[in-house]
């Protein structure tokens, strides 16, 4: 089954869906590489159904069902505005065009007049088969496709191969979530655990994939200390890999602050800020989230790690352009060495640093070519680096910059074994005497262990027969792993030597 592919060598949107003659139709205009007459290629095997001469509007339909980013079905569409003199010889009603074959050009014909408009192609797509008159007036004088499956956003119909250059013009026209993909299926990059070098669109990237036996964490120095990434330690141990993170306050008493608060384990004590910082967090269930979170939106016991990123390049597998700070440094467009965190759809993390200077758009395209769920731009220039066991393997072109924090991949810690249930010597009877109260009502007896509903209370001096003792882990009031005792009448209490004999 074919994938539906974008139809030009360069994707440069010159008029968006909100443009006056596009409203209600999901149409987009594309201007190719410049103001010339770029070729248009068949996005899939198709049959031309009709050509309307007023603007040389070509109506076509896929020969078979095709795969799109959002559905699998027949697809139909139309291109418009090629001038008469530029119509290709294979472009006529009834002909079959193979995927990738050129059959149309940009142009400016409209209302029967060649060159009425600047050079571009007007494109509209829909799901299913063409039906009726093939198009209909949406009520404002604009025409949408008439099909069995209804009109569709072009970015929901076409994949953009990674050899197609995307030229951004402005936020209004470029906020569409184009889905990148390799031109050939057998060229898909398989990323293995650990470090590797990957080439994409003429650029080289160092990528480190989190291994199955590694945890991802944040290491942070005590405010306001700074250190080189290669010197970071925790309890004397080096991480397997470490990557720098963003920090936005460079001078004064607050040097090293990120996102309005120091990175630490005490997230509930974050300092509120009116500035727009984008926090990236990983929750205990393994999912990742980002946003301009308030300091108390997520409790510390819900969060595995948290930091603030400079910019979100990819979110939910789609184009994103959110950033944490005012764009005075050109964070959205500046070409430099970039340091990023990628997260795939299995919530596995990747450290990424470009080996040459790249734009955020180039890094975004790289992430989307790998089908990443998220891509966060963390820093650039002299502090963009990855370290393996204290040795710099990417970035740091001249000398390392001192940093307040880093993201690390470290070996997973073996879980501490559960302590064995306390042994009760056979010669002793399992009779316990309560010697003092733990609350004003006595010592609580519970419906289940640990920490079930309180059903009754033992009073000081009262004895109780225990028929079973189990270690149920920590209770909700203390950090101790206390044994839980089952009474002969089915209730439980947490044994504490200071309260029983």
C-alpha cells in the first residue's frame, strides 16, 4: 500500500487555511523554492478525472486506498493555476499518473486569464471518491472538494518525505503539523541503545538512547554552584551519560535558576513566577508532560524529574513552536549547535546534540523523521554537550561551560529486598500487651494491612492474641517498614516495640 506523499521538492506555504479564498475549504497555496514554476508530482498513483479550464484545475483520485497520517482510504484532490503554456503533455482527463511522476506546474491562471496571479499551486484534498460535480460552494464563494469521505486538512493527508525541504515563512502559515517520514521504507533509522551518530539532511547528530537497565534523572548542584558537565558526580559515581540542560538566569544571586525555581527534589517548594517558562516533567507512571505549570500543579511524590526547557520543537509527534523566554536571542530561528531531549512513543528518552550548527527547524525535522513523541530544545552553543563517563563525546567545541544541572542516564538501582517476616519462637505464645496509646482513643486496629479503615482501638494494659505476622511495607504515617499483626478476631495493627510487649 502506498503512502500519500507531499507533491513538491520544497514545501513553502504561501497562504494558509484562513486566507480569504481558502476559508471553509482547507485549501493551502504553495510557492515552491522561489517565485518560479516548480513541478508538481503525483502524491500517489492517480487518475485525472476532469480539468476545468478557467484555472486549469485538475481533479484527480487515487487508484487504490492509500495510507495517510490519519486514515487509510481512497484520496481525491485538485491542483489549480497552471498557465496554459506550462501544462505538461501527460496532464489530461482519463490519464493515469504514477506516484512521483511530474504532471503539473505552479502557475498564475485564474478566471481564464494566464498570469493573473503570482506563481503558486492551489491545493485541496478530501477523503474517499469524487462525487457529483467534484466540488461545492461552502457558502462564501469558496469551493471545497465533494467526496464520499469529506474535506481534509492537507497535513492530515500527506506525509512529507525527509528529502523535501520545508521553508518556513511565518507562524501563521507554518503552524501546521507536517508529518515527516523517510523517502524509502528500507532507509528507516534503527536507533540502538547507547550512543550512535546519525546523518539527516546533510547534518550529523550524536544520539544516546536510554537503555532498558537505565534510569533517567536530573542531577543538580546546590544553588548557586556551577560545574563542568564532565565533573558532575553523585555519591562519587559518574553517570553512564550526561547532557546539559537550560538555565536562564546567568548572573547575580539567582544564577542558575531555571523555570522560576531551583531544580531540586522539593518540587512543592517551587517559587511562583509571572514569566513564561515551560516545565518538562516525567511522572511516576512513565508519561511525560510539558507546560507552564504552577508550582503546586504536580506534587513531588507524583514526579520523577522536572526541569524547564528552552523550546518545544515536537509535541505529540507534531510541529510545535512554544518557547520559555522572550525571543531576544533568536531562540526560534538562530543557527547554532543544539542540545535536545527526545522522547519516543514508548516514553524512552534520548540525548541529542548536533555536531554542526543547525536551526531549530532542522532539529525538529530530524526528530519528526525518527517519529518522536516529543523534542525539547535544552541549550545551544558552548554548553551543548553530551558526556560519557566524564568524557565529552559531543558538543563543547572550545571549552566546557560551567552548568548548574544536567540530565543523566544512570544504572537502575536494584530494589532493596523486602525484610523477612519476623520469626516467632515456637515456645512463645503470640499474646501482645498494649502498653500505651498512640492516639487519644488508644492504639488503632484496622480492617486491613497496611493502613486500612480504623475499626477499633486497643487500650493500655489490654492484651490481644496474634495469629499471624506479616511484613506489609511502609504504613502511611511513618517511614519504617513495620510488621503488621493479625488478631484472632480479624483486625490488624502495626507493631511498634515502644507500644507493645
